[in-house]
C-alpha cells in the first residue's frame, strides 16, 4: 500500500468539511431538539505566529467538540481574538505601523494556521475585540453597569512611570522600576474607573464549592484571591488627647486573629495613611520614609521580598482590653492602604512579617499560641514565627482556650467594652479598569464642567478610536490627539471632553463567550434567548496562568449582566467545566555570544550541538515551556509541512496526561509519524470485498471473537478517557488496538467481518484526534458519507465481560508474580498454580509456606517464615 500523504489528504477533507458547513452550530432558527454542548478554548491574543506549544489547548478542545458532535449534541465551538492590548502599541512604536494593521495581519496569519490544524470551529461566529462591532456593545455594557452603580470613578493610587508617562500594573513594576523604561516608578493619585466586584464577594466565594468540574487548585486560588475571612474590627484608643482630637479617638484595625491581641507589641500604619501623611508635613524623617515607600512596587511579591522598614510616629495607643497598657504606633512599608483599614496590629510571635519588623526595631515578642504537645517552658520564638493554631497562653482570660474558641471569646470581650466587633473582611478589591492606552476600548464617558461625568448616549455608540494617531511620544495618543477628545456634553450641550482612558483588556475577555452565542445581534451585546440556551460553557480549556483574574472577572460579569437584566443565567456561573492544560516544552539553546537560538538554528554534529552556519558550539539550556522570548519554539506551519496536522495533534496528546507538560523531542515526533503510517497500513490491509465499517460480526468465534472483544474494550476505555480528559490514556488504547489488529490475519469470512467491525470502531474513535486520517481511512473502508457524521459507536456490554482474570501474587506483602486464570477457578487450583510460578519458587526457597490466602478472582497472598 502507498504511504499516507497528509499534504494531499488534509486539504481535501478540510475542503469537504467547509463545503458542508460541517461545524456550524445551530443559529437563530436552530432545531433545539438536540442537546447543546458549548466547548471553548481561551481565545488567543494575535501577537504573531502560532507554534506547536499553542496548539495543545485548541486540540484538546477540538477532541471534545468532535466527540460530543458524534454523540448527537449540537456543538458550539467558536473562535475569536483577544485583540486589544499593549503589544500592538509597542509594535506601532518599534515598526512604525498602526496597531490595527499589525493586529489584523496577525489575525490573518493565525487564522490560517488554526484552519490548517483542521479544528472543528464555527468560523461564522468569529469575533475580534478590537472591531467596533464588538466594542460598541462593550461600551453599552459599561453604561448599564454605570447606571446600576457597578461602575464608578474615584481617586486611586497608581504606579506611574515618569518616562513612559503611563500607569503601570503591579506586575509591570520590577524592582521598583518600569518594565520598559527602567525608570524609578512613583506612586500617584489619579481619577480612575472601577467595577464594583466587591459587591459580589460572597456570591463568588459561596459558588466555588459547586464548581465540581474545576481543578481543585484553581478553586483554591479563586477562594484565596477573594480572601473572605472571619475576624474582628478592633479600635485602639489614641493615648495622646491632643492627637485624639486631631485624628479621631481611635485607630481601627481589622484582624483575623483577635486571639493574639495579648501578643501585640506595635501598631503599624500604611505610609499613605491620613495620620502618617499629616505627621509627615511637620517631620522630615517621616516625610523621607513616605517618599521612599512611594517608589516601591505594590505587588504582594515585592512587598514580601523588600526588607521590612518603618518609622516610629512618636505616639501610642491603649490596648483595647487593658487601658493601662500602651503600645507604640509606627508606619511600615509592608502595610497597604488598600487592604483593610490601612492599619495592622503587630503580634510578632504569630506573623513572620511582624516578627522581622520587631527584631529589626527591638520591639517585644510575646508568644501567645502554644503548639500542640508543647511545654510552655520550651516554646521559644527565634527567627521563625509560629503561625498555626494551638492553645492560647500568656493571654489572661483567654488562657487555655483553643484558637477558634479564643477568637470568639476575644470578640465577645471587645464588644462588651465597646472597642470592637465581629466582622468579615475580604482580600478582594474593586477592579480598576482604567488604562492610559490607545489600543483599547474607549470608555464611553464625557466629562462636563457643569454636569460631571456623563455617559455617551447609546445611539451614539460606538465611540471609535481615531485612526490618525502618532506614537512618537510615550504618553497616551488619545490625550494628545488634537480633536478626538473635544466634544459637546450630551446633557447641556456645552463644550466637554471625552474620557481618554481605555478599558482594561480583561473587560473584553469577561463576556466574549456570551457574544459567541449570537454574534449577529446588532442591537444587543447578545440575544438573551441564545445566551440562555448555550450558557454556561460546558467545557472551558485554557492555561493555569488565567486561573485567577480572567476567571474571576468573567464570573463577576455574568452575575452583573444578570442583575442588569441582559439575561437570566441561573447561578450566574459562566463555565461549568474547566480544564487547565500543561505546556509543551523544549530544550533551550544559546549561541557562543549568549543569544537565544531557534531549534532550526542548531544541529547535532560529531556528538555535540553546534550553530548552523558558524559551526560554533551551542549551550544547551533547561527544558522549558515553548516561548518566543527564548526561541525554543517549533513553528506550527513548518511542522504541518513536514508531518501533517494530524501528527501535530497526536503528538501533543500522546505522552503525558493533559494537565502536565509534554516535552517536544525529535524522536517523539518521528515516533508519531511512524504510528500514523502504521495505522494507515493497518486499515488499508483489509482485503477487497470485505464488508463495510458498520458491520457487526455476530457469528465470530475464536480469534475473531477475541478481536471483537479487543475492539469493544478499546471503545469502552477510549470513551471513558475522553469523558474524563485522559487523552493520553485514549491514545495508549488506540496503540494497543492497532497492535492487536496488525497481528490478526483472518482466514475466513467471519474473521474478515470481525476485523472490518474492529477497524470501523478504530476509525470512528480516532476521528476526534486525527480527523483527516480518519476520513481517509473511512473512505478506504467504504464507509458511508463522512466519518464526522458517523455516530459514536456503542460498546457491546457482552463483549466487555472478561473470561479470565489476572491475579497478582504477593509474598509477605510484596508482589512477586502473577497468574492468568479463568474466572471462578476453584481456590485449591489457584493455590497450586500460584505456588508453581517460577518467581514464587525462587522467593520461597528455604522458607516455610505458612499460609496461602486466595481472594477469589482478585489476589493471592502467601505468608512465609
């Protein structure tokens, strides 16, 4: 037989699918008698070319989409582009092109690459978030959130890059400097737009428990990010009467550990706390400290890494549970005004940051929580705080109580003396959505001196980005544009100014899955009836890097849109099932000059890796996820040119569980290519005149019956593996079935029929994985129509019943051998067979067999001494 040629087969079958609109989901007039299934991969940012590493999550989603289609579902499997963002502006500056031109060219290239993979996508629903047809609806959603009180404007502290003249996200501040300019970042207060996500903190937390088809680690990350915690609001009376009159009688602190109040040794305020700012006006030392802190980044990671620093503010507060006990008040660089009240009490024995701070400034450290099974005399705090729970001591009326009981008892006493109360706090803060960028969705607001911030009337949407902008200056082009920002107030008609901030690109990805349900809608962001039919997304696939923000924002958005009356999604959850795939990894290479090299830039020569062209030795680095920055990528088009799309699909699903990384190796790819050819020759080996692939070989006996059993067992295992996202297990089962079929050479009509049935099953179960090869095989077997239209086969339960069982043999608890016996073999016969095994004979030589225990059809345990 000729070799399978993907260069001919893949375009042929892609054309056949396209001619039939094979993957178009039910539209406005759809037959809703079919059950729906919505599968979606996190849509890509169009930054350039797709490499093999990118293809993994799309392939996983495609397997599910094709499988569910074969099971009779109306499948929605769309594709779009998360097309706004800073990289496009950087490209504009570096290449002298417009961000739109750069973005749409990338979309053109990447669309073609995805189409070459043969993905079962409904391209009729394609969207791009930078298209005014998309973001006009996003602006309408913003206005609805504004009317609902879920969007608002306030002054907020931000990271400001004085060179690039822009706000930086916390993640863009590296060691106190702007990630692009390298300039020292300062903190400014600017008017910013926010979404009131905190209104949904309880809903978002409570619903996590019901997300049973989400990875546990993602649910934990979501819960920790929201950070709901039970504790107490504690009021610490200011001891100095003059300061008390000036700043209020108390400093309020939220704590989750009121059980440790008797371990307090200081209060610490954020550097921009109102009291600190007021004192800094008259105290140069405090003022210097505040300015130094303003240059710090504000990410938790940076705060944790930074040396703990503070300044004594020169006054004290009284302990809320002992008015005769005063503790000093400091300002500390690890306290943030945006968290809690901007003030903490330090109980150093139970918190590592507090302990580091106390040791540095020689403040008291009093242990108040005794670890389990520890003598109080032996419990000392040195360089490590004890942060776990235990028994309270050194704490007066709390002594002897366990942590949980002590928390409630402390709250009870605080409420009794009127200096505290039980409270719930959240780590979650409202979502700051303003960005001082050009390439983003314009915020549809007009600022009028008389009327304030006024929403743009919906009939004037979209507020489109101007095309004639320049990037010769680092600041926001919208702010510099000579005419765009100047307009009239919609309320009073006086001259006014457009909002020049654009929306965070996370807003675009917080509702795109809803737009896919009815992208033809011109008057609404989506049609409620279609959203309510398709939502929630049944299976969402994407990287763990989006486990917090994107997913949290999307969960907020669906609830907010429910409340705005745009739809009625019961429960408000957008994604019923979530799968976070592992990465494709590859070796990294550096030239003798220290530059990253592509895999195609190097070759193995005389036992070492050298740079092609120069012949110089190359440094082989770590195996890391494929990334453009380190150039350890394999271009998808190049791979498909050499091996075909199906080989790429099969490779990324083969060796590792899909949640783990898979390493790209040349030998692994060659192995996949050989298997593709082996599978093709196995299917092609059926003799002419054989029955078609829908055959049921009811008369099979002997070896023919065995091959039927092998096929139905494989079908059962593969079906279960796809349902459970164990694609590598399905791949392994296909290998086993192909090996069994290659060994089987039927000698009569019943045997040929059995092989035809098994091959028919094989071709249908590989169709979600290698669809082009499956179509070619289906045609070769004489299958009717296209294999994508063939129903998923059903395993015959009678053929799944095992006639024999494999029983492991353990000697003193260690496995030494195994035997294959007929089900129900008598116990004495099993004992005789077990004791006769070579491994058992060797292991028991010179020992006395004291007992042989047979668990019928399960295991044999031999006790020797």
